[in-house]
C-alpha cells in the first residue's frame, strides 16, 4: 500500500510542477492568454516602459532579450506574421506561457521552448520567445 501511495505522490508532484517554471531567479506560474487578438507582434517599448520593466526583473539585461524575441520576426514559422496568426489562434492557445513582467497596459509572456515540445514543429520556439499582450488578456491558469 505504501508503495502505491509513493507512486501517487510522485505523479501528483510531476503534474503540479508543469505549471511552474524557473526564470530570472523566480518560480513563475503558468498563465493563459485569453484573447490572441490582444497580442502585439511588433511592439515597441517606450523609454519609460523599458525602464519600468527593467526595474521589475532581477536581471535587467533580460530586457534586451525580451525586446528582440518579442518581435514576430523571431517567432516560429506558423505564427511569425499577423496573417498566419489569424488562422491559428486556437492552436496558439495551447502554448504554455508564463508572465515574466508587466506594465499597467501590457504583460510580457514567455513561451519557453522546453515547455512547448507538445506543439507541432512549425509552432515550436527554437530559443527564447516572448509575447507582448494587453494586460487584460493574461490570467492565471
């Protein structure tokens, strides 16, 4: 009986840990982007937004990475233009996403490659991938 209890505990632990991801020295919980129409493919941060986000990250140099990899041109083939995204919004909702920082208006959502291997190959990030989304469309999972 104890052996089964131990197995059950390990299964529960494995299931729960999928929703937590280590980033910037923090444990982030998975979020859902409720409306992909609120996703910006070519967002440009103002100087004030950039500084505000830098101050919210433990490693401020990550802001440089976020600025580069939040542009649609760096995203996987299936989602790297607005036209393509319009046809695959429902599939994009299957991404495992984690909110890494936010301003009053937008949230920065990471889409880690290692957490998205379940996606079809043309949707999988090969490296860092971030999405800038209106804050109202990012909710805890």
